[in-house]
C-alpha cells in the first residue's frame, strides 16, 4: 500500500462515505420505494434527485437521461445487501408488495436477489457483516 507523505504533526487526509447514489429514470419513485422498504426518511427532493436516510446510510436517487437498468447477472456493479428481523421469504414478499421484483437468476437459495423499481439488484440476506 502506498502511503501519503505528510508531516508527522499532521494527520493524513481522510474520507468517509457521504451517500450511496443510485441512477434511475424516476428519482421520486425510487426514493419512495427505499424509504418505505427500509423504514427510512425522505430527507429532500429536487428536480433530478432525492435523498433517503435509512439508519446510518443515505441513499440518493439520481435521475439520469437515457437511464438503462443494469443487467443481472453480468454487469459489474455495487448492490445493497439488506438484512431484516423476519425470515427471508417474508422480507422478499414485503419488498415485492412495495414494487420490487424477483431477479430471474438466483445464485443461492439462502438469500434472494430482487430488482428495485429502477432495475438495480439488491439482496435480502440472512447474513450480517
């Protein structure tokens, strides 16, 4: 690992995650979906973006022109892993009732891959980090 050269008296610069941004065609729809799914709070909405606070995570839905959903599986991307206080099947049904859909490829029967209203994959998993 390459270290940044600084004076001993100065701490190294640091970064922290401010938010996870999700491109989409309809930012209001996606923000409302995640606010309801995660029991979050809609923080703000503008012409092209909306933010949801869900625990210690901020999700920002960003409207982009000519949005194309990612392909699952196959596209290299970041996705959300979600864990809840009910069996995976119950959590899956709740997500579907809110507008998610089951992904056509399920790589492991222990968790579910779903697609949000904008087509982003997310997993409902029994595992926590």
